[in-house]
C-alpha cells in the first residue's frame, strides 16, 4: 500500500474512533462536548497517528495498542491547539481554514474544551482496550505522554516561545524551544510504541527516538518556511502570522535559503538514524520525505 493510501486509511479510522469516544460521553455539558468534538475533528492531518502506526506496524504491535496511543496523542495535540489559539496566546481566529474554538464557541468554553481533551487523553490510556502486554505498561504510557505534554515538553516549549517573542535568540535556543514545543509529542509517538514492544532492544529504541526527535525539529523548520511561502488558503490559517507576532523562526534567523539548508540537513540526519535498524523502514523513510516536503 502506498503511504498516501495508508495515511488516509489511518486518518479515517482515528477520526471515527475519536468521534465515538467523545459521543459516548454523557450529555451533562453538551456545549463543552460539542467544542471538544469540533476541535478534534476539524480536519487535522493526523501526522502523529501516522507515525504511531508506521512504527507500530514495523514492530508488529497490535492494532488496538496503536489505536489507543494514537487517540491519546491526538487529544493532547488538539487541546494544545485550542489553547494556543486563545487571545492570551497566539490570538488566532483561523485553524485549518475554520474558526478557532474560542471563535466558534467562546473563550471560556475553549479553555474548558482544552482542559477536557487533555484529561480525556489520560482516560484513554488508562481505560481504552489494549493488548495484555500493553496493559502492564499503562502507567509508563501515561508518564511518557504527561512528560511530553508538560513542563519538560510541549508546555515548557510554549512558555519559552511566549517569553522570547519579540526578543532575538540564537539558533541553539530556537532548536531547544521547538524540540520541546513540537518535537516532544512527536518523539512520544515512537517512545510509547517502543514501550509496548516486548522485543525491541535499548539500542534500537534509542535510534528510533533519535529519528523522531530529528524529524520533529524538521517538521517545525518546514512549518516556519511555509509560514512565509504558502498562502493563507493553503495553510488554513493566516500566512506570515509568526513574523507579524515577532516570533523567532528559522527563516528569521538563518534566512529562507539557510532554513531550507537546515531542513535538508535534518532530513539527512533522520534517515541516518534509521540506517542499520533490523526492520523494514521503507514507510518511515517515506514519512520522513513527506514531513519535509509537505505544503501545509
């Protein structure tokens, strides 16, 4: 199966599973429930579930485990976007070509929707069906996702981003920012799959996590490039918004051509991390190519 077809299949499956998970919640706060569903199903590319499934298929991990991990990660990702779009953060009115959650509903509901999606992620990791082997590792899965989403990951990176907006920082600091803000959750996709793999060696796990960390940074470099080269219609949000807000980006520090060279370097390093693994890595190689060549 071609990567594009597999991606579409995984996306449809995860979309359906997430919708079912939210619809099964009791109707005690219907507006909040609607906001959660709106934020989860508003056209996300499901790149993180794709990475989970490609790694899981390569390591022969049961589909139930892949699905539960993917759903939890997407709940965290969706919550982060809802909060990221709030007036106190990036103050965005468009997300994937649609009104952001606080515009479609209201600011208070958006805050609660983000909170509820975050806790829904951990409910899924604790309760959603998984294999007998994975059942023994639910606590470690929760800890891994919590670390990637919290102070030592996504939230910490966002805090650095907010604190440095309008102030110039160096490339090393920018890389650290994005390794936390964007890369930590992408790395968790691989880390969590490795946790439910009974046969993987420490060396192979380390190589896969290095791959994920590198491709996570490459993802952000390409995001920065697209922010100034792609149209608002293609991006689904205002282009040039990072520059307008005074954010530090790879093009602003390195120039557009320098950012493209950095992207090519990271692309090569990600492929090198896969080299020598005793698995069929063809889909992860294709995923790497997709991450650095996407147009939105």
